[in-house]
């Protein structure tokens, strides 16, 4: 099963360690995560040398080809919002998570798309448990 992991890149990398834990957790379960590189420390430099049309086409294709979308939305990101809209348009199950003390766009929080689950977390363990429960519905 392929999972598209979505997170902020140019909007800020404060949650980078959390991104890594989420991706590692999914990969340990045998899931394919084509965007695993987005959780790595050097991704900003790597992505900066790729032309915008290439990133756009690659990422949209990955969203469409993936079975599930997992997005960490604690840091606002135009790209993540766009990817979520593409995923919804293509009827993909979406798991959005964010740190409990963060403000999240009402466009996400108010979305009643039936295949969207939103989870506010305090601890990474709680987040990973909620993610596992979400994924279990589709594995």
C-alpha cells in the first residue's frame, strides 16, 4: 500500500523530527511512502534545485497514485493544502494531524469530507496510535 506523506517544507520545518517519526513508523509497517524524503533534514536544499513544474507534476502524480494521504498540518503550508484538495477530489482517505496547541486552518477543521480524519495530539505515541487505527481501516 502506498501512503503519500504531506508536510510543510518552505513554510517551516519546526516539526521535522515528528515528520521523521511518522514516516519511519509507516515504513516499519511495510507501507510504501514515496515522499519519505520530505521528512529528512536536508530536504529544503534538495527540493530547491528542482524546477517548480517538476515538483508540481511529481507530487500531484504521487497523490493520485497513493492509496492514503497522511498530512502533518501543524505548520501552515500552501502546498499541503493543495495536496489535500487533490486527494479529496480523487476520493482518497486522508489523515490530518496537528499539535494540540497549534492553530489550524478552518478550511481543514471545517471540512466534512467523509474520508477525512483530523487528530490533535500532545504526544507522538498518541499520534502514532491514532494513525495505526486509521490505517487499520484500509489495510
